[in-house]
C-alpha cells in the first residue's frame, strides 16, 4: 500500500435546506488515481470545493501529508500543492498561452511584468511537455483537449502534488483521451496523486487505482478498482440494481416527417441526405469533427446552410434562424447546455417558459399561467429542485437537461434534435432521460439524436446514420447494428 497523501475524515457540509455532505471519508494514496463516483447532486463537486478552499467544511478533517489543513481559498490550496481542473475550464480566451499559464504568478522586473522571461519560461514548459505551440498564441485558438492538457501542465509546473479533475474527457475525442491518460500515467509514476470525477465507466477501469462512491452526500463504499464491476458501481451509485439502462420500446413508425437532400455547408459537410419518420429515434454516429453537430445546427438555423433541400411535414423548408426554426416546429437541445441552453442566473420557471408565450394584451406576462405551466412540466419530467424559482445554474446536469426538455415539450414539434443529450450526466439521470425520449417516441415525436456514446446509440435508436469527414458514409437499420461496422463507417474504412 502506498502512503496516504490526502485524507478526508467525516466531512460534512450544509447549505440552507440541504445537507450536501454527511460524514464523507476518502483516503487518496500517493502516486495513484482515485475515482470519485456518484450521481449528479451526490455531493462530489461540493467535496472537491472543500478540498481546494472554495467552501468551508462544517465538520470533519482534511489531512495533507499527515497534517490537518484549513484553506481559506484556492490560492492557499494551490500553495500547499493542490490544483483543481474544473469541467468548465477556466481560461482567458483573448490572452496568450503564457499569460494563462502564469496568471497571478507573472515574473516581474522593476515592478513590471517581465514579458521576455515569462515567454521563455512558458516556452520551456511547452517544450518539456511536447506541446507544439507558440507561447504568444491566444488560448482561444487551441482545441479543448490542448487547453485541458495545459491545465495539467500548469498544475505540474507549479509543483502540484494533488490534482483534482472534474469530468476531464467530456468534450474531447477518444484519441485525445488516450493522450490525456498517457500524461496522467506518467505523472502518477512521478508520485503525483489524482482525484478523478467521471461518469464514464470505461474510463474508470482504464485509469483508476481506487474508487469511492458517494450517494446522497455519504461515502457508500471505497476500495481498489479490481473489486468493482460496472454493475456493482451502478448499484452503489443509485441504491438499486438497474437491469436494463436502455428502455427502448418498439413503437409504430409513421410517415416521413423530415427529409434532407444534398445539404452542404462550406468546409463543414457535403451532400448530406437523411430522413426521420414519426415515432422514430434516428441516431447520428461519427468521430469528433465528423460534421454531425454542424448538420443539425444548420437545420436549426444556428449556422449557415449553403445548399440542399429540406422537406418538413410535406412542405419545403429553408432554415433562416432559430426563431424561424421554432415557428416551423423544429426544436433542438445543443451539446453545450451551459453556453447555448440554460440561462444560469435565471430561475427554472424562466428557463422553462423562455420560448412560450404567456404575454397578454398590454404586453404584460401572465405570471399565474407561467407558474402553472412551469410547475406542470417540471412535475411531468420529475425535475428535482427546491422549487421552480430555483436558479437553474444550481441544479445538477441531469436536472438542467430535464428543464431544457420541459422548455421544448411546451411547444409542438415536427422534429426534436438532441445533441449529446446525456453528456456529463450520471447513470441514474441517464435512465430518466432515456425514459423521457422513449415516451416521446411513443407519442409520435420524430427524434434525431447525436451521441458519442456507442452503447447509447445501439440501445436507443431505430436507425443510425454514420458520418465521416463531413459525409454520410452509411445508414444502418436496427437489425444491422454492429459496433465494428459503425466504427468502420465512422473512420472511412468502409468494406
């Protein structure tokens, strides 16, 4: 057994009306990756924020290298060798790589920033970590995976011995995940310890040494990863056995509701043809950058469409903008719910009714009807919150996604587009989202669903279109579904 680097003993934390943590215990061994797992809202993020000083614990001890520590803020935890890399990466897009690396740590000379020295130091850090970038490059010009790697590099450069990672692979490709894991393994060999939060089971078994599962603010079980199976993890997370996570049902498939022919957008996709029928769940598979999201964004009027024909409910349709799409009953939940879905500082009520009309004569909102409709929809989809006036930004990812579904289900739909509908959502919330999608298909909704999770597509869809480098390379019916065949089509290696 390795020595204990960081130990959490009986950590408790309450917020008004909620006990977020109740006696949580974790022991992080030196030079290991310790996975912290649990449903959204289980208390994982609260626990991590206590470790790095953003929150203060009500009870319990944080013990680092055998000594109890108290951090009044992240700067103190960083000084003690603890770094936290958030799921929503914190960076300054208009500043350079060097400025982002040395933020609040700039070398100075004569009371001013020593720009030459900072660039030289940044270049050395980049070279040592095989990152082929000019330190003067603006951070916004880098892919997400490189920014993720830079966060790790920055932590190591400033002598972090414990690195907390929250959903680090939610927005990167499989190849980039492999690169990230290789970096983590090298750092682990150097004695650096990781607390690793993820909902992706396959990742945990690849990278973790130990697991702690948290449920309802309590640590349920801890142990070596070899002592767990995927089923046992799910059972401990949700408190019950889930026999079938994909509740796919056979429903009557009706006429074609949406059909696209030869859709083209410069440098994004070419000659894309697809259709969706009433009651059908149609998947879109492909690697990152294949063009799936770009096609759906163009259909929804978010991005330009250069050419092609679309028929919607038997009539020609040409996307202009989002308002035009909604008027034509095309609805979409985009993959980035934080940026393009929710309005984090607004209430759940306001987010649910954002696209609905509760305005009466004189231009005033009928608040009573708005409240009633928001309440009805949130109860229908079993949104978990203190009430409809709760700021949506305080909800778990799964409940935020259900609020977005509430918004669109208040409107009539010809086509419902779901782009990565369960990204960053725990297994229990996923099952609830799948049940909602299944119910919508039973009601006759035409659903187009993008997912990077192969089991999700295989489990939920009636047909799957596969894209590679901007082209549709194949379409498979449910009786033709094979993971190997889909990957061949996705990589362009069609036999």
